[in-house]
C-alpha cells in the first residue's frame, strides 16, 4: 500500500475524438499538501483532476487514493472514495432553487443512506457544522437565500463550504477563481487555503494565474500538452520555467478573469 495519500502512475487519457489529453503522468501527493496545477488552456489540467475521482475515465495507468485503487473501483468503492474527495468547480455547480444552507448540506450526502438523502434528513450536527462553515466564510446572513440570489464570489464560497462539509481528505478545485474578479478571487483562495490548512486537507487546485499559484501553493505542478513539465516548490518556478510552460500562450499566465458574474460587493 502506498504511503502517499494519492499516488498516480502512468496516467494516460485519450478522448474518443482521439485527443491525448494526458500522457504518462506520475504524481504523488502527501496528506495536507497544497498543490497548484498550472498550464495553458487545453494542457490537460481539468482532465487530470477529473481522472482522480473518475468524473473522467482514465485510459490507462493507476490511481491509488488512501489505499484504494480508484481506477479499479466498483460503484460501491467509488462512492466511498468520492466521499473523501471534495470538488470545487469553476461554475460552482450549486442547485440554484435550493438555499445556500441546503447546498452546503449536500456535502453530507455521501455519508447518508439514499433514503435519508432523498428526503434531505440531515442531522442537527450536520446543520450546525454547515452553519459554522458559512459563518467562517462570511455568509451567515445569506444561508436561507436561494443560491441563485448570490454573486459569483459568494456562490464560490458556498461551493467551498460544500466541499468542506464533506470532511474530505483531499479537495480538487478545478479553476475555482476563473470566473471571479480579483477581490473575490482572493477571498475564495484564502477560504480554500485557510480551511485546508486548519483541517489538514490536501488540495490540488488548477489555476491559470502563476502569481496566485505562487502565493498559495507549497508545491507547483506544470502541465503542458498532457505531460508534467514542472514539479517543485514555488520558489523554484522561475520566469523562464513559466515562459516555457506557457510558450505561445504567455498572456494566459496573467489572465484576469472575465467579470461574467456580478461583483461581490460585501467583500469589495
Ligand atoms: N470531453 C472531451 N472530449 C474530447 N476532448 C476533450 C474533452 N475534454 C477535454 N478534451 C480535450 O483534452 C485536452 C485537455 O483538456 P482539459 O480541459 O483537460 O485542459 P485544461 O488544461 O483544463 O484547459 P482549460 O484551462 O482551458 O480548462 C484539450 O485538447 C481538450 O480539447
């Protein structure tokens, strides 16, 4: 059994259209590591994160998480693995017609029987913890609002709380700040980073912005054309490395998000 929390060997993903999105990725992640995955658009960052919990089926290679072979897991084993891996998405993936609090409680579904989940029978303990998480990210006054009444930055803080409510061992954050303005981005990254550190959760976060990766991560992985081309501490990532990773797409490493969601005024 691997001594790492996550151990990936020779991971390759070929999509049916023929694109080789990942090619022979080897990666070991220890408990509590905070890793930024950088690389230009189309490099394979999302595919890498989604193979880890099998939202995307790997073509070959092995993935071991907390002693379980994810790549060989049956439906029941996969459910157990996924209950320990929280996910944060670029477009939040909240249920708009439900309240903020209910969205956070969805993080508990993996731990409940399907009947209890179907009728939203959350325990008082779960509700208390969800409220405490919302309070921590400054959303205590929003918890009974519908999710679609929130700004983008607020929605992503709900997404962070939902992932944390799972009490996962690993969080996969797939471009969590790509749709946010810089101020909301900082609030969201602070929330992810602080809570992972406090709760001993490992995190793999896909980011475009190299400066943000350097500010938060204890380790940076660079992906280019489906291959891992950099793996080291932030201080080892020189401008030269970054230029090579983003060769031909240099503008993306400073990419400022398009303000497609309203400003998060509360934190502005
Ligand atoms: N479902 C799919 N079917 C076919 N090809 C896909 C699919 N998803 C991704 N790809 C291709 O795989 C490659 C890697 O895509 P991926 O989304 O993993 O990159 P990325 O680094 O996350 O990019 P971005 O930063 O733009 O999200 C790209 O060439 C993409 O077009």
